[in-house]
C-alpha cells in the first residue's frame, strides 16, 4: 500500500505501476515496450520512499538480474553507460538494508562507475550516442554531475573511501569549468539536463553554485509557475520543471518550487503521467508519457513530506 494521500502523487504512482514491463523494469515511455535500466534504477529509490517497498524490491531484483559482468548497466541500445549505472546505484542503496544480498551488485556497480573517472577527474562513458537530441545537438556532459551523489552515498554506506575520492576528484574537475552553471539557450542544456545538474550540486553541498544556476531559472519563471525549457522558448519540459523544483526545495527555497509543482499538477495527464514537454514548438518527447517525469514529480512530494 502506498502512504500517499495526495491525489496527484497517487495518480503518478499508479502510472508507474501501469507501465512496468511484464516481470521486468519500468518502460521508458507509454509507447515503448523496452524497460529502462537507468530509469528503473532511480525509480526504485522513489517507490521505496513513497511506501511502495515491495515493488521497489522486486524492481531491484530485476536490476540485479540484468547487470553486466563488469558491473555496469545498459541504455536501451544495449550499451553500458556510466550515468545509467549510477542511477541503479541509487536504487540499490534505497533497498540495501532490507536486501543485503544486493551488496555485491552494488559494489560491482560502484567499481564500474569509479573506474570511469580518470585521474584528472573526467567522467568517461563508453558512449554518448543516446544523448544525441538532434543534428549537432547533444545533452551536456555536465549531466554527469548527477553520477557523483550516489557514489558518495555508497562510499559511506559501504565504508569504501575510494568511491568518495573518485567522486570528489570529478567534482573538482567540473568546478573548473567556467560555464558549469549557465542555463544555456539550447536544448543541450534544457531544464531536464539543467535540473540534473542543479540537484546534484545541491546534494554535493555546492549551494552557492546551485543558487547561481537556479537564479537563471527563477528569472524566466512565469507568473503561473511555468518555466521555459530553456531561455528563449515558451514551451516547458515537465521533468525539468520538477527537477528544478526539487533543487529549490533542497536549498530551502520553496516559493518558486511550489509554483512549479502547482503548474505541473495543472498539466498532469488523466493517466497520471506527463508528456515530456508541452506548448507550441515543444521539442522534447511531446507525445510520449515519459517515466522519469513521474519520478521527479513524486520526489518533490517526498522531499517536502507532503505524502
């Protein structure tokens, strides 16, 4: 049974339940038949904390069954990704106390991710092909900031300082980039990507950097709470809005976050899900109900304890 009493959150939880592949993980979107190892990984975390513990543990068992021998997890194209593997680390950490048998899987995933961080702190990955969004446009590699918090959390949980050392080495490398927190006017850093970055910085204790980035999102937020997907457009990206709200909540800035969440509630589909984007000219999966949108929407309720 879910612990939620919030109708919008309850509908989002039901959407997740309705979009599980038979015996497998959570589908990428409502038109897809393939489960996403990445999204299932960090949805485990969300489901566990909204009270859907048995489903979370069942999904963790599925993740363990599809883990590669090298410890990695794969994108829908079958290629292992550092980012995707880190998101499964989040899921394993959430259920580890109740599923100690997953410790070996968790360690192998962490070894893989830590091994992808070079001596000078660059986060590498076998491929970025799935991050191509259009001709000449790719999601920013700064998205890999979101790899670091679960690695640090695992270091503490497993008493493995090498994981924290690798993550902090990467963080210092990111911080050397002059444009790290620029909300750029292109789809490569749309609010979904920028949201990953801002939440990661908040979780990593880099609050000044996170606030600097979020001020740019606040500057373009509409009176109705909507936040354009990136500067210069009018359409919105649903997971990006939830992620920006989540970062604001974590920084103790609830006002813009509350308005963003209220706007999301106003556009939530009858199914409980969300299209990737809404509005004229929408470029980001505007006809697909995507699984990560409900995940981040629910995370906003978890962090504010409104369930």
